[in-house]
C-alpha cells in the first residue's frame, strides 16, 4: 500500500531550497571514483544534518571521492529532496524518516534505499510556561508541528493519543489543536502567542527557549536507550547499483565525519555553524547553537527498529496506509566500511534488501 500524499516531510531546513554548491578543492594527483565526474549530494540546512554540514565544511566527502567532484544541493523540505533524488538531480541525500518512508512506498520500493544513519534525537516539546505548566496542561492548547505528516507531526500525534486525547490528523482539530507551521516562522508564532508550544527539531526548539519557552518534554525520553532516528542517508537505487564504489566513498566520509565530530565536539559545532552561515547567510547565536548541539547524537547506525516504529505510529494516526517497508535498507556497504575499522555491523531490523 502506498503512503498517503500528505505524509511527506522531515523538518524544514534553514538553507535556500535546492541551492547548489561545491566547496573543497580536489587534491593534486587524485583519481576519479567509479569514473564519475561528480557525485551529487543533498541535505537540509539543519543541525540534525550536521554530518553533511561538517563533512562538507571539513572536506571529508571530497577527500574520499578523489577527483570526482562532490556537488551539494541544499533543501528546505523532504518532498523536494525526494523529487530531486527520483529525477537524478541528486544521487545521495541526508533526509528524515518520514520522507524516506514516503518516497519508498510511493514508488513501490523502487526509488531509494536507506544506506546509513546520521543523527538521533534533537526533538523537543517547548511550551509557553505561562500557559502550560505540566504535560496535562497541553490538552486544549495550540501546539505547532512543522507540517502535516512530517516526522515531528507523527510523533506528536502518537504521543497525544497515548495521553488519551483525540485529534483528527488531517485537520489538526480535537482535544489539542495541532497547528502546522514552517519551522522558519514558528518562533514568530510562538512570540506572538498564536501557538502555545511546539513539537519541533533543533535548532527551532532552542530558538523557542531563547524566546522564553520551556522544554516540557524531550522526545528522546520516549524511546528505548533514548535513541530514535531523525536523519538517514538515502541513495537512488540505480546509482547504488551502477556506482557502488562512489556510494562506499561517501559512506566512508560519513563515518569519518561522525568519528571526527565525536573526537572534536567544540570544533565540529563551530564547523557546522560556519557551514550554516555559508549556506544561509546567517549563523546561529551561541544561546541557540549550544543547547541544540548538545541534544543531538550523531550515529552511523540507522536505528532501523525506530523507523519501523515511526511508520506504525503514522499508520495509527491515519496518515499512512500499511507501508510495505521490506527492502528499504541496504546496509551492506556501510557494514563493509565499519568492519574495515574493526567495528560491529549495524542491523536493518529485518527490513533489508535481499
């Protein structure tokens, strides 16, 4: 069964939609990977996509690709990135679980594969403490989510249902009013009082805190070991089949980037912010950047079991019709890279390609 058209997005980004960029210089004497002139990489201008931000800023992707140029495209929303992947405008992309699920199911399993993880966490329920003092006070209030059917929208609807509240998923009306609001304007809506809180990713959550909001709930607390997928790496299936060496090179760079982030957290945070400034023209202030960065975990593991859970939550909310996710993962190349470093393989939760 296909996903409903409205199930679509990961959180909206802060960079210009479909902005092209190349950054790092090609090393002298480098050779092309898989004979390719270019590998086209997509990501959002979000801290939850910091593996891509830092890997680009520090030149890790270009180093692994050799003389094959890493060309980047920046997106604001999941559907445009999925469309670019399907059309061949990008080959590989960093993207959230909901658009990955939607892109896979709408194409009957033919458009993409998830080939690696990138980030966990970084999603919070932030409220106006003058109007909401406890979780039970959320009932009857207006809560923003980024978009109908997006990853955070599904998470909030599922959490609200677990509280016993009834909400019509399509209209957002019910015991709580769900107000679908682009992350870029949510701080203004919060400041004006048109919403009482928001279930949003970083750095929007920390922007709301800077506006006087209070973190009422960190979504990580709802998941086993406080881990859940917020960003995956996906690839166009035809590109994976035709250019596995290029895909492996990008995965090596991603693993190297995450290792560098873990070893150099302060420098990595600065590099991500420098890339955000280059991409969007505006860096995040320290009061937003520091708490936002602290709440995100960077991981090579795609946390496949949590993606399966998120799909079930979307079905329960009425936003997805029994998705057939068998084959959505192909972790062979990632596990090859991890084994080469003496690390354990990661699991696809039974949803791997044959």
